[in-house]
């Protein structure tokens, strides 16, 4: 299994490397007000990917924090709830009555 994972990683690497080698020509990105950016196509694609990744992380960050706070609050409340349940029924229930 370990070798299969390394083989998959190598295949992905060589595919991306071949993509980069095949897209070395200069491309121009035209911005507003006559601004432009000239760079190899692979760098433009990489920059667009990184910008999309950063945007997605920033958009999801508040929800991740909220979910983490709720999980921490539930974890803090869980031991207290089990202690209250244990105090409410001091005698164990036999298995044949369940």
C-alpha cells in the first residue's frame, strides 16, 4: 500500500511537471485601466489556483471557528451530563431488563 501511494504521488508530480514544461510561453493578463501582467502561463495558472484556495479558506474560516467552539462547548458539557445521569440512577440496570 505504501508503494502504491508513492507511485500515485510520483504520477501526479510528473503530470504537473510535464504541464509546466509544456506551458512556458508568455501569456498576458489584462487588468483594468490598461494594466497588464506578463508571465509564463504556468505561473498565471498557479497564481489563480493559490488565489482561489486562499479565498476559499478565508470564506470558510468563520464557520470552522464556530464549529470548533460548538464542539468544545459540547465536550465541556458532556462530563457534567454523564455525572448528573449517574447521580440520578445509583443502581445499575440489569442487562436482561434492557
